[in-house]
């Protein structure tokens, strides 16, 4: 079981860096199937928490027309 699964299985929230990492994994298909919708969801959580990198990536997703 990976760290993300373990935290969520115990009902623990992910921090902004973990949300960003998951968003990028789903965006590029690193270890998971590519899923831009899930990528946007995780990046939004991270961006809302104030992570600059997530705000940039989220803006790029919107610019390129991800649903």
C-alpha cells in the first residue's frame, strides 16, 4: 500500500504537496492512468491551499481546455 492510499484509508486528509503530486501523476500518467479530470481535482485542492506550482499547472489546464 502506498503512502497516499494509506492516508486516505485512515480518513486522513492529504496536504497541499500530496494533492499536487497526485494531480501531476494523473496529469502525466505517472504510475496511474492519465486522467485530466482527476488531475484538475487534486490540483485545485492544492492551489486552494496556496501552492504556487499548483496554481500555475491549474491555469495551464484551463488554458488548454481541460474539462
